[in-house]
């Protein structure tokens, strides 16, 4: 009876806050208006009356360089890893139909905890009936290999094992899908500078993870070699240590695979998502859509390149529908020998699309930010072809060079004096050289730094950290 009263009380609490449509919509709007860095704390506060919890964690396929976020008790959030969240998502997806949360117990942050797991697909896949009761299960093992489709998972760590009401779980599922749909649009419509920064950060993170994985793999392999030796005593200890090391190696490899999954999309899945997004645009027209997916379907595409390619194709299709009046559209993706993704939209319309048509909605700027290019070929009476090429890898950043590196030691000393605002006569006295020699050095400094005045040279010196104080030995010139 006590358990029944507690369940009734919990059900009453969430209904008081969420039962009326206007209240539920107001709460959802508050979440969607929150800036991305504060989204998870805001979502946690909003969900407190719906599903009480002590910590919340998110694994997102939208943010390519920081896909894992958590909020709540520090001892919990500090121990939650992206690999654990990915395994939970895989288990929940395998156990329940799409569009239904999973609740049960799972190993998380070092111990078994009651959790609610909500998955939401990216790209507008149709969910199942969210009003059906959420599946429950026995404690699951989060150490088994897994796979994670491109989407997002939300994990709520609860303080007790009391089941959450089916109605509350249905509302939770719908709200999470709304948040992810909004995040998808944010990623698609991101400013060009954000797209470039995301791409560069994802590349840097992948390089760092690859380096750490290689280092750790080498260390663990070295541990395995003596442990496998038949000359060692204590076979049980050796066997146990071997199993631990093998498990650690598998975790490292799975972590690298997870990072690749979150920062890239399989080409066939990315193109299929594009086709799903295009079909509603053509639903009430007589335009025929021919879609040609990339031949190398198993190849991966950086997530930011996939977002930008889909955005460019959508914009091109919308412009053609509005201005070209086509009867047939052909959309294709393929990989070029230059290691680029080429997206092509060809229409049989009027052939009047302007060469700068994709400048709308900053699409052209986003393409440029990723190092890509776009061409529009319009032939009046024959139709228009829009071609977008996006490189699949950003070039390695060039090493930053200090403009002062090309100065000779004596020229550096003269520049140090210039940075202190001294005149030629004072510089000559300080460095024990003639005034004409100072003039000679100043002329060389201006030429090497590519500046026109002493003031500009002094400004460069200040940015480089001059004046440095002591100038060392003064050798007469």
C-alpha cells in the first residue's frame, strides 16, 4: 500500500506541472530558448517534476567535437563516459522500439544505478507509439561491444528504483525528440565560422584520441607479453591480469570507434537522411525526384560536411522549385578523386537560376568555411545544375611563423629599443653603435617586417612581447 501511495503521489506531481497543453508547451519553449552551453542544466530543472533524478547525461550525434555532456552530482557526472552512454543507448534501442524510453538498472560511473534512457534518431525518422509502456529489464552489462546509430541519447540517473509512470515517459520522449530536432536545425543552420570551428576541433580531437589510443595500446601490449609467458608462476593471477588488460584494450578500440561514429556519418545513411528531408518538399508537386546515392556507400563523411551538403541540396531544390518550375530533379552524391564529396542537383526547368543563388541563408558562406566551392550552371530553356564540392579533410594547419624570426640578433636589439620609444641617438648610445648604423638597422627592420613606419614596427614588437628588459651583450656593429 505504501508503494502504491508513493506511485500515486509521483503521478500527481508530474500531472500538476505537465497535464495542461499550455503548461507543457511553455516548459518546452523555455528549454528551446536556452543557449546551447546551458541547455542540459535547464533541461534537468525542467524534467525534475516529470522524472525526478540526481544526474543527467547526454550523448549527441549533432555536436561533432564535444558530443558528451553531463550535469548533476559531481561524483556521478565526473565518472560518466561517452562509451557507457553509447552502450546504454545500444541496449535501450535493442530492447525497445524506437520512440519508447527504457528504464531499469545499469552499470554507470562505477556502480549499478537506476536509470531512464531516452533515444531520439536524427533526421526525422518516424517514432513508434510513445504512449506504450516503457520496457524494463534486469541489470544490463555495459561492457559488451556495441554499435550506435547517428542520433542522440539522454540518460537520467534516478535516486530510487520506483517505476516512472507511462504517461510521464511518453511526455519525456516527445520533449527529447523536440530538443533533438531543434538541435539538428541549429547544426544545419550554423554560422559559417561555427561550422569551420567545429570541423577543425573535431579533427584535432580525433588526432589527439588516435595518439592516446596508440600510446595506451602499446603500453598494454607490453604488459600482455610477460603475462602470457609460460615461465611465470601463479597462473590464476596471470590469467586474471591478462583478462583485465584485454578488456582495457577492447575499451580503447571501442572508444576510438565511438569517436569516429559521433564525428562522421556513413555516406549511405547521410544520403538517405537527405532524401527523407526532400520528399516533404515535393509532396504536393508533380516534380519527380531521382536520387543517386554515392557508390562507396560504406565510406564515412565528416558530420559537418554532411550537414553542409544536405543544407546546400535543400536550398538548391527549394530555389529550383520556386524559380525554375522543373518537372524532374536529379540529386546525387559521389566522391571525387580529389577526396571531396560532390553533391549535384540537376533540374529540367527554365534555366534562369543566378550564379550566386546559394548565397541565401548563408549557405555559400558555410561551403566556403569548410574549404568547399559551389557552381551554378544555368542554360535557358534547358535547365540548371548546382554542384557543391566539399573536401573530406581539412588541410593540416600551417605552423604559425613569428614575423620577428627573420631578424638578426642586432636588429632584434634595435627593435627592442624601438619598442621602448627611443630615438636613434638614444639607441646608438645604449647599444654602443653609431647613429648611421642605427638608421641602417631600422631600414632593414621595416623591410623585413613589411611595415612602413617605426610605430608599426613597435606595435609588432609589443604584440610579440617586447620590450624584453635586459638586452644581453652589445657587440659593436
